[in-house]
C-alpha cells in the first residue's frame, strides 16, 4: 500500500516536471526538426554563435494577431536553446519586475521569450516599460546573463526608435501564417536608419508598377522584399503539434487570470512612470525658456506656476544630473542639461537611463534641434 502511494506521488511529480519543448517534440515527432528549412537551422546556429561572441542578442518578431508569432518564435527558441520550455522561458503578460526576475534567473545562453500581450501593450504601455527594463538589464546586468531575447509586437514601429535601432539585431516579420521573413540590421556607424525602412518602401513602390494592394500576391511581396537592403532569407515554419501546443494555450489562459490579480501592481507602476514623464517634460520646458533668457518669474508665468516652483524644478534637475552623470551646471549656455523625449535615440553616456536625459556641451548645440524635431 505504501509503495503504491509513493509510486503515485512520483508519477504526479513527473507529470508536473518541466520538460523542454525540444524533448517534448522529439519524443512524439522525431523528424520535426530534421524537416525544418536549412536556412532556419543556420539562423539558430548563427544566434548561438552571436551569444558566445557578443554576449546578447535581441530579436524583434512582428505580425498581425493570429499569424503565429508565438508558434514560430517557440520553434526558433527550441533550436537555439535545448532547455527552452513554455513554463520557464516565456513571459506572457509580465510586469517589469517579472521581466527582471526571469532575466536574472535564466542560465547563460538561454532564450527569453516575451510574448505578445495586446491588453498590457495598449492599456499599460507595456512595450515601453519592457524596453526600458531590458535596456537597463542589458546595460548593467548583462555579465553572466547572456541571453537571446525574442520580443513579439504587431508592428516594428511599436518599438521606440532608440530600441529598434540600437538594441534589436534581427527582425523577423510574419506576413502570413507559417511564413517567416528575416532581416539583419545594418551596423554601419554612419547610417541614420539601420533598417532602411524609408528607402525600402520607396523602392517597393516603384517595383509594384501600379499594382494596388489587393493585387499583390504573397509571392510578389516576398520577391520585392528580397531586393531590400536588410533582407536575409525567408522560410516556411510548421505548426507545433496540437497536443504539445495545448500546454502553451493552457499557460497563456492562466496568465490572463493571473493578470487580473496584477492589475493594481501594473497600474501603480504606470502611475509612477506617468509622473516621471510629466516631470521630465516640465524640466525640458523650463530649460528651454531659461536658455531664451527668461527670468524665473517669467518662466513661471509661461508655465502657469510660481517662480518659486520653477526654482524647485532647477534644484531637482541638478540633483538628478549629479545622480546620473556627476555634477553639471543647469540653465546656462556653457553647459546645459536638456531633457529628452522618450523616442529620441541620441543619448550620451547612457547608464540605464536612455531616452531620459542628454548632457549637451557648447560644441554640441545641434542636439537641441533634435529635441525640438519630429519623433
């Protein structure tokens, strides 16, 4: 009787044991990975090489909902990381705290899969929060945590300009279910847009020769993509067998239930973010007005606050500047501190605070034009 109880306990423990996706597939479908496109196998090999040479790799995966971003990402992840599993490697609807905990807990050369979560992305500005957290982690905690990070987004432009141009090395677009198109970033130091999106679109428009959108087949679209500068290759990707994919669906459903409990925590995070952004905007406005020669009282009149409040703004700026970069003078033309918009990718001496603050010297005043330009 006792032996039967122990046996049942062991079976129960085994059923809850985390098994890698690769092992789960190979046990039932031994030819699944053998039949994959050779270029996809080369891509996985290239990522493993990058992880050991460069320390980390960030991959953006885009495509409209329902096109299989999660499926295709999981296939790639299982080829890169033999221990990749739905339970241990995926953040479904994460807070910044969970991103940090998972990042720091995963072994070297693992895959961190940050799944698409439209509710969090739109209501709570999830994509901005995650990108900021990843910037911080890769900048300050990357040693000993060299990971391949997959970030799933509906559109590439959902990433901030700084993040997609600086952090993302590979871009995978999914124009239809089961089809992946791969792009590599142009890492020339002088290139303005390392993804050449404007040039690519102009070239594609000229190649369509009057074909309207509904007249362009998937073959036509791929044919034109192959002529763009950053294009690498395309391939078909099979669906993960349904009996295995059910586990992903179960975990995703559970994450939605858990997300309801996390609402207060996420709301609190984003309330703090909003307050911080509003403060930076006030500091930027005060600095610009000061540089125009206005007095504290005049600045206060423009901003509809008292002159004393404006003085507090400049004290806060000095304190923040000392905390982030060391002492600088604020509000004079010899050495100015200028607070930057979230999407501006130009940051000097970034220490996990990118897109927050720029230190502009007398010889570098042209950056002020960037601050006032279009995003």
